[in-house]
């Protein structure tokens, strides 16, 4: 079936999280390169990225520490300057091509507010795990995505950087999926054999999507 909707993950798909994870290293009083190296090691071992924090501070509670940062005037934050350079032109082209567009990822209420400030006029849907009470890779998250998109799940392309959180559960929900090869997960997981078997496309930049969708849809006619 032709692709009529595209839904994007947030971190490392739309937002470059380099600065944000750097501020977490600062909060933990750990050198940034040490934190980044351990972060990559945890991902490469197939472990939950949150275990990185436990290495440096056993018993670390991410939600609690987020509140502490906010109270200290250092809340998690991202803005226009943290968007990848291909985001705006890709969204504009996809919109011009007539695609229905959404953003849906594992984000806090605060992050959801920032996303709405950045993209309210650019997409048809902005949904977060905190909005829906379900976090990827929980199938319930993708049930919510499917319910919000006004097309058959088979007509929806979900774009993400993670095999485990994005690609695999999106495909299980009946959607097509695209892996973008950037960020720690996309870089590390791109060589997993499963990626080639279950994705509709692999991309290095969001600007590849319009042409790939056009070719895919032409072949479906």
C-alpha cells in the first residue's frame, strides 16, 4: 500500500541530543567524553541507556533528577538550535508532496510543550509518551499512533533511529519503518541484520525521504 503519512521519532531523528546529554554529564560532574563513551558502551551491549547514569551514581532516579534540575534552574531543554539541519526542509517538502505528518516519541510533558512551540504549524500530530501513558517500545504507544493517523497503519511510515524502540515495534503494529543512521543508536544498530529485513528504507538524512516515498508509491500503483 502507498505511503500517505509519515510519523517521526524525536531524539536523534529530529533533535540532536548532543547538548542535552552533555548537560547530564555536567549535572553528574562527569567529564563529557567519559559519559559519552559509557553511553555508547551501554547501547552497544544492548542495555537500557538509563543504566549509564547508574554507573556514575548508583540508585540514580531519572525522573527525580529531572525535577531537581528544573528546581535548580537547569531543566532539560532543546530548541531550534538543536534541530538537525535537514528537519525543516524535509518537513516542508513532505508537506508540499501532500503527506500527512506527525511527531511521536518518548518525551516528557515539558518536552511535548517545546515540540508544540517548534512544530505546531508544520505537522498534523504531536504526541508524547507522557500524553498517552505509554512509552516505546510498548505496543500501546503504537496503537495510539495508529489511532491518531487517519490512514491504515500500512500507509504510515514511522521514522526513527532505534531498532529496538522504533523500527521493530512500528513494524509489529503494521506500519512501515525507516531507520535513520545517525546518533548513537542509529550508528551502532544499523548493521544488525534485522534492519535490512524489516525496514522499508534506510536513510542518512531526512531529505532522502520524499524521493524514496515517491519511488515507493510509484511502484505500488
